[in-house]
C-alpha cells in the first residue's frame, strides 16, 4: 500500500498504534529525504508524545 491509501483507510476508521507508527515512520523518511535534497540541516529528534526533557 502507498501512503495515500494507508492514510485514507485509517482516516475513516479506528486503527491501532502500530499502524499509525508505521505511517509516521515513513513520513519521517520522506521529510529526511526532502531535507537532504534541499540542503537543509537534519532535524532534532523529539519524543512522539510531545514531551520534552528538562535539562
């Protein structure tokens, strides 16, 4: 399945966390490839739950 098919299927129903993680992982790869092609710096990894670590 491609990204659009996955998203359309999951947009219209309930999905488990593993299915979403799979899509998010593939989107991360696409973002990284585009960033490299445009010469942008790599992104800083943050937790998926939105929390940030305090130093």
